C-alpha cells in the first residue's frame, strides 16, 4: 500500500513538473465558466464530503461566457479548489463565484480557512513555495501561467470570512488576431 501511494504521489509530481515545464498554447472557444465551476465542484464533491466541507457555487447561476481553453480553465479551478480542500480543517466552506465586470470575466474561489498573511500573498505564486506539509509548490505557478496565457491576471486577497480569496480576471472576448 505504501509503495502504491508513493508511486501515485510521484506520478502526480512528475505530471505537475511537466505541465510547468511545457505549457501548451490555449485553444480558445466560448465557454460558460459558471457552468464549468459547478461541474468542477461536482467532481470534488466526494473529497469535500470526507471533511464535511461545503462547496457553494450558488453565485454562479448566470452565464459568464469567456473565450478560453476548457481544459486549462478546468485545471485552474481544480488547483484552486484542491488547495482550499487540502488546507481547510473539517466543517468549513468554499464559495465559488463568477460574474462579468465590464470587459472582464471574474472567477473567485474563497474559503473560511486560515487565510494567507499579506506578506506572503505574492510569494504563493513562486515555484516551490508552499505552506502545506506535503505540498510541492507548483499548483499556483501552473494556475498563474494558464491565466497569463489567457491574457488575464490572478490575485489573492483575504475573504470576507478571513480565509483566502483567489480572484481570476480574464478578458471576456478576444479581439481579432489577438494572441495572449
């Protein structure tokens, strides 16, 4: 059992390193990121139930259509949600919200966990920086690379409940001939 679990962990590490080393160019297609957020949260529902963590996507009810790469934005959501699930103690809450804000689409993942001290918020995007035991420190690096390849930005703030709030801003529409 130990050998199998360690092999799986090393496989995940190698896959993350390869993603970090060779990010592929996004394939842009119109996509409702609110629906994608609900779908991604549903994929993690069993893992959340184990810790009695509620993932609330109620704020993503309206359409938030963005020209993006579905697989890559799914990876962004998975990394953000998995980070929250791994850092949160039992009986906590994660809120996922999407909205249009002018020319941008905004995706937010907030939790009611320990949060990230202001002095460390920019460092969380540095390769190999982690505050979690067993963490590799590449998940948020990959997230930032994907967001940048989409012409967007990611920032981290304190959530209303004192936890972490990751805010991703993506251009809702690409201009003709524009390359991120």
